[in-house]
């Protein structure tokens, strides 16, 4: 059953990506899917760094850096310097970035909502319950990974003393 769930998740993820690309193209959004993912993260975490953004999104830091440069050029993200460490660039979303992200998000919700219309109420409840369980499992795995990472870092620090 796990293999079937994995394949279904992959198929749904591909379909969602295609749907998001179609929505973005249909709405004339100049930003790509990864751009919008970064915008959402920056909006939710003002003052985030490129390194933190890479860790949160799972994208390589070099890719995030290139995407952020483009977002700054589009004037949807602003780079500022940390008061305590001038080497750190702190990212915030601009009002224009917030507007674009909200428009895209609304268009995406509407398009996906249309795709869900043929489903019955019972089917939607089952999907919601399954996705909630999946999200819980993913969150637990992330928390476990963070704990293990912290343990490795403390172990390395203790060895170097």
C-alpha cells in the first residue's frame, strides 16, 4: 500500500505543478513556481536569510540565491543588512510582492477548487483526513530530523573542544 501512496503522491504533485504553471501563465504572472514558493516563505518570515530559505524549501543555496536576485530585481523582495552581522542579507517582501503573491494564491485556489468540484462531500472529507495524517507524518519526520541534526552539531562541537 505504501508504494501505491508514494506513486499517487508523485502523480498529484506533478498535476499540481502543471496546474500552477497553467494558472501563472493564464494570469500573466511573470514569476515561476519556485519564485512564488520563496515569496510565501519570505512573507511568513520577514528577515529570513538565503541560507534559512534554502533549508526551509529544500532548494540548493546557490539556486535560492539566484532566485532571490531575480525577486529583488522584480522589486518584490527587498534585501537589508543584519544590524549585528553586515555579511548577512535579511529578506523581506515588498508591498508589490505581497500583492502579486496574494493574486497568484487566489487564482491558484480558484483553479484547484474547480478541479475538486466533481468530488462528493464524503470524498473531500476522506481526502482532507488523509492529507492531515500525511502532514502530521511529514511534520514528525522533520522534527525528528531537526533533533538528530542538533545532536550531530552538539557532538561535533564537543569533539572540537
